[in-house]
């Protein structure tokens, strides 16, 4: 049994934010019916390479990007630009609990699939819209995508190397803005949407009343500024980029260590979170007096005197290799960590023991390996029985099972390119 057994989701989203939300709901046991365009499907099916390869080593039409965001769903092809396709969706709505879409503002109303229209068919329906800027405001009609939102929402202003770096010749180097390596505005919006949907389902369960959820990437990006947003609102000071350093904690950053055995540069993360840990670090480093220095004794002192302390620590860190530092710091309970590439991540014994890779019986690869859900529930484990679907793989199954369409009727819809 899964947590969301009995919940059915009609998913008209594509790319990342919406599919990330519905994949999470599917992991929790919801029956997610993914509506895709006939012929092409979700845009991310073509976002490669890499693509899943067939038994002969040839690329298929299944991009890794799509595979990583659509597990545990059923795929139904349906052209919602045709009246017959819109009619099929409206027939499915009374049989569903949740409707998710990420079309531009106004598109769903043109198709007769907006919240007001579907609420009339199913008053309990939880209707979630995911857009770049939301259903209201001066930007509501703009197309919003993660990269632009990372910039507009302030994240890139605090991500990247500092603008007061000095190179080996003593020249100031501008660090410049940097986006995050994965589409975090999309991913966070997907997770917030999941939480909102679960709350709305709880409300519908208690009252019989569904509701509309308006999720915007920009809203989410502003919310996830977290302590930096609070820092600005409290102080009025605009934070800048800090590279790999923390704005409010010192020492909490990347340090270079002695070179690796092959002579290349090596680094570790030192993440001292409180004064006690700083004292332990100073003991391990052989400089216990630094923890008693009034400039560095408390975190607030270390933040104010960062420019004096960090160069001292940088010189200390270069006196030992990465492995030596990690071993001694971990033994002393001082937070630290390696900087792994993805090969090292998936080979890490902790990652392997925690089961963060699942094997799936995919139609094109009976041993497809994908990243697993991180949710671990003791009584209702996440679903692991539905690999990411081929385009339209479940069209006949779903329309026959839920709407009673016969093979002849399905053939007629296919001839008209509705499915």
C-alpha cells in the first residue's frame, strides 16, 4: 500500500516543474495520467543526448532528462488543441482528484480546461497551475523559465565568485553571476506544488470542496532566498556573491588542501557551524590559541574579521592532504566533506546503502538505472513498479479502463490524430 493509493492525477504539465511535482505524487502512490502531444510528447523526450539506448546500442527517442522526471506515471497521447481532445480531458476530470498544468496564462481557458470550467464538472477537483510568474501581476503573460527566474529572483546575484577576488598578479578579478548547476527554481516550485496539492486534498477530504493553486517560479525563487532574503529585509544591505563561503558563518567554505598524489589541486569543505566546533577544529589544526583570540572566539567575531581569519586557515589547510584532513576532522566531529563528481557520488557507500539508485524493467532496457526517490516511509513505501512510460504507452489502457472506449473507437480517434 502507498500513501496516495486511490488518488488520481491528470497531468497536463511538461518539462520540469510540473512533472517533478507529479512524479513525487506518483512515487507516493497516486495514479498519474500524463497527457502528452501525439507524435512528440513532453519536450524533454528530445532533450539529449544522452538518450536511452536499445539492445543494439542505438539511441532511442527516450532522453535521460525525460526518464529522470516521469517515473511511476501512465502516458496518454491526446491533442488538446482539437475539440475532441478537449472533450476526452473533460470526460476524465470527474474521475480525477488533481489536475496539474503549466501552460501560459489564458491557454487553458481557450481550451475550456481552466479551473472554473473544470470545477463545474468536479467540485472536489484540486487544480494546480504552474507558471513562471503566476496568474496575476504585470508579468503574468510572460513565458517564465528557470534560468531567467534564477536571475530575476536574486539567486544569481548571490551565486558565483566574489567580485573582489585578487589574482596572482595582485589584480582585482570580477567574479560575475553564476546560475546553479541544476534548475532549482523549477525543482523547488515542483516540491512546493506537491505540498500545496497535499494540503488542498486534505481540505477537499474534509469539506468536499476543491480549490485552485497558483504556483509561480518567481514566487518560489524569492521564497527560497531564505536567510539571505531575511538578511536584506532586516538590515537593508544588499548581499553580494560569496563564492563558496557562507554569508553568516565563518569558517564555512571550500579550502584547498595539500596536492593530491598526482600533483593536482585538492579541496575539502569545512563547515564549522558553532563556536564549539571551531575550538575542535583549532585543536585538530594545531592552533588552539585561535579559538581564544577575541577576534575569532565567537561566530559574530569571525564573520566581522573574516578577512583576517580566512587567510590564516587557508595556509593551515594546505599543510595536509584531503584524506588526512577528512579523517581527523570527522574523528573530532567537525563538519567537513569531500567534493565528489557524479561517478564518486553514485559509488559512495552511504549513497549505495541508502538505495538512491533504482533498477526498472523498462520496455527498452530491462535493467534501467535511475535516481531513486529520497522519501523513506516506514509503513507506506514509495512506489517502484512503473518505469517512465513510452509515449502514449497507456492510451488504450486508460481510455478503455476509465472511459470505456472500445478498440474501434480508439482506432477512430487515432485516425483523426486526436490520440
